[in-house]
């Protein structure tokens, strides 16, 4: 027998929640007369996203070391031209491969075509593929895997 309180069928809500679990859906909504019920659940983040915070915590345990490390990444060695660098279109965390342990999208020395995926930037739990803005040869990969980046920060140099 369904439990009802103020016209809401708790049994129906439980049934909908069970359907979510059985079908691996993240949300289900039903509408009946003037009653609309939506049941949703949090989806556990893919392994890649879960691994990112742990890497970040170890990469920057204190403010002073993080500040000291940042210029080393942003500063180009003498004689290196970064005028052709692809820059970050958003703030987020960079991933150089599609999954942990997988081969990187591109490597130094590789020839890329315009539109080819160079890397992924995770922002707000969304994986954003960053395409090559032009064809050319990858001469430098400036960022490290699972590194946080700021808007406009150079990522990869394509000559």
C-alpha cells in the first residue's frame, strides 16, 4: 500500500528511485494530472575526475611552493618562441590523455591537423576537448597532466 501525505505518493517516488538504480539513469520525471515528480541522483564522477583533486593536493601542498613553481611553467627557456602557443580558453584542469594511463592526444614532434584534439580541460565537471586552431608540428607541450590552468595560459606550441 502506498504512503500518501498531502497528495504525494511516496511509493511512487520509491519506485522511480528504484528505476533510476536499475537502469543507470540519472534523472526521471513523471507528470500525472497536476502533479509532476522528478527524481534525480548524483552521478559518481568518472575515475579521471576523481583522481584530479588528489594530484592537485600533492602538486601544491602549500602556498609558497605553488607560487615558486608557477613561473617555472609559464616562463619560456631562453630562445624558445611561444608566440604560436595555443592558450587555455577557460579555467580548469588539463588532461593530456583521454583516460588515466592512456596514450596522450599529442606528443612533441607530432604533426597535427586543424581541429584535432590536443588535450582536455575539465571545468565544472565537464570535459572540454581543446582542438588545434591550425595545422602544424607540436614543438612544445608547456603544461603537465592534471595541472590547473588559467584563462589565456599557454598550453602547447604549434609551429
